[in-house]
C-alpha cells in the first residue's frame, strides 16, 4: 500500500524546514506538519515536496502469491527476505534508464515484497523497485 502527498514549504525553524499538506483537515493522511533537516535538502529548500509512505503486510497466503508472481515472471528463485545485489540492467529503457541504475549498482539489500516483473528492495533504509533482471540473489 502507498500513501502520497505533495507538501508545501511553510518556513524554516533552526536546522529544519517545515512542510504542510495544503489539504490538511480531514483529507490528508498526515496528522501534522513534516519537519525535514535542512542538510537533507538543496539550498534554497524546494517550495513543494512529495512524500510517499509505503508498507507491506504479509499474510498467510503471501508465500503462495509470491510463488505465483515469480513463476509468471520466470523468476521462481526470489522471495521476501532474500538478500540480493543490484547488477547491471540487461533491460534498459524509459522505465529503467542506465544512468538511474548506476547509482545503485553493486549495492546489496533484502527483498521486502514482490510485484509482477520485479521486487521492492530495502537498500539500507531506501526502498527501491527493481526489475528481476536487475537483481541477483546473494548468499
């Protein structure tokens, strides 16, 4: 499941930049403002910031569903929790340009969940989707 919001800069407070959801007041999933460290943002801070919240709730049927997804994609060797390494893409294109992939090449992480054609991988706190062709299972 994914929730997303586009936040508007509402000023600075010390080492933080304050962002608020203009839809605030019942329509937003946020219950308050979001503070972002200035050091994590460009100078000057952007006027708008998009925030996405992802989560995964495995169920008892999850392993069966993952097996079906993997089998359909021809990648029956991947499952949630597997350690993987990002390898050179053999399928570059608009969705997977080579310059985007370069920043992740050689990184290792673990598979959070599978989707048709790929997997969401946790790379030290950063969750990124990769096609199966871009991943290699590690021991």
